[in-house]
């Protein structure tokens, strides 16, 4: 008996999207309302708070997390005002985490624009990150679902733990793949999973359905982060909106490097060690590093793990009825693996 065709291959013929806007066409009106809420939450009687909040909340990213809340809630029921509210709230929480992330990493660019840390300095940025975290948890108290409030508080703590673990292991060439995946889960994937779980809670899903969509989100988050780490090596800086090799320059040891350290021998380890934490990596050094990683199978290994998690996300979502929201979630799983930015 032959093994079944992987789900990713079976869904390779799914109509492709032109951009995130076309992917989100069925929830566009709700996402526009999310933007309106974020704009209203950026207002403050304090001029500096209003200025910086507006700056970060107007820097639109992919809005993946709000989309996941909206799409998973629509798997079970029509859209609601609370789904828009909570979709906005998870984006506010995500933005707070990015602000703190940029401080820790001393990052100068975020979403193609100067980071808050670079523009206003670390002291103000710490306070703004704290402000947005506290504001997001305070706003969550308006939800009529106590489980959602507890979930967001727990996820916030896990995201910070992931940041602490990553900081503690920065520059450590002994980091294992298991440690890396634990950081990925806490820093990125748990919020993806929480967004899907929130949608299920709002849609009054059964416990089994809730666990399935949460598994979809968790594995999608892992896929996204691993691909993000791959793009830091192979992506186009103009498309990414930030320089390549940012992770290595900031001391983050991601999966391609972990695999190369395991298989590349002593000389390879020494070449990598000489580049960790450096922000002045030359074009020749970058070219040699990419050749080492590609030739040693490090990129293939990392892409294989991303594909594994994307496959798991499809396994979780495919049993649901064939509806528009399910098809968009399937496309998101494919996009997460195939994206270039």
C-alpha cells in the first residue's frame, strides 16, 4: 500500500491569491472595522502617547491575528460585534509585544519604517509597550466570556517568557532545535492558537471543535515563524521591509543555523561563530554563509519542519464543513509556507 499524498500536495491546486487583500476579501469589511477600533484606541489626552500609539497602530502588518479570530468565529456562526472587538484586541496585544521585542533586539526597522525604539528611544518605548499591554488586558475585561480574559492573560505571560528565553539563549551556539521550537511556540504560535480558540469560543463551538481550530492556529504560527526565520537569510530586503541577516546580527540563533552547527563540522561552526552578533556582515561573508547553509541542507531542513507544521494545520482544519471561512484558512496555511515576505 502506498502512503497517502501529503495534504499540502493535494491542495496545491487551490486558486492562488494575489496579495493579503484578496485573501481577506470575505472579511474585508470587518477588518476595516478593526482598523477603526485601533485608530480610536490610539487616541489619548497625552499628546506623546497619542502620537506614538498612532504611529505603531497605523503601520499595518498582515493583520493575521485579527483575521484568525474573524475567520474561526465564522466557521461556527455569523460575524458579531464582539468578534470585531476581540480581533482588534489581539492586534493591540501583538503590537505591544513587537514594541518590547524591538527594544530587546535593538531593532531599527519594523514593517518598513523606523521602529519606535529607534525613533523615540528605549525609555519612552518601554513605557509605551507597558501602556499597550495594560490597555489590552484592561479592554479584555469588557468581554462577556471569562475564558477569553483568562486566555489573553495567560498568552501574554507566555509571550514574555518566550522573549526571556530567547534573550537568555542569544548568541549561544549550544541552543538545540527543541529549545528553538519552544521559543517559537511561546513567542509566536501561542497567540495564533489563542486567536483561533477565541473565534471558537465566540462561535459556541464544541470542545473538540475548539481544540481542532486551536491546533490549526498553533501549527500555523510555527510555520509562519520558521518561514520568517528562513526569509531573514534568503528574502529580499526591499520586500521584507527590513535588512536580511537581522536575526544573526542581533544574536538570534534560528533553525537554519542550528542545523548547520549540527552538521557543518568545526570549520563551519567557526565561520558562523565569527558572524553572530555582528551588524556589519559584508556581502562576501553573506554569500559564503548562504552557500554553507544551502550546501549543508540547513535550509531544506528548516523548510521541511515548516512544511510539517503546515501539514498539521491542514489536518486540523480539513474535517470542517466546506465553507468560505474554511477555504480561506486553508489558503492561509499554504500562504504561511509559500510566502516571500
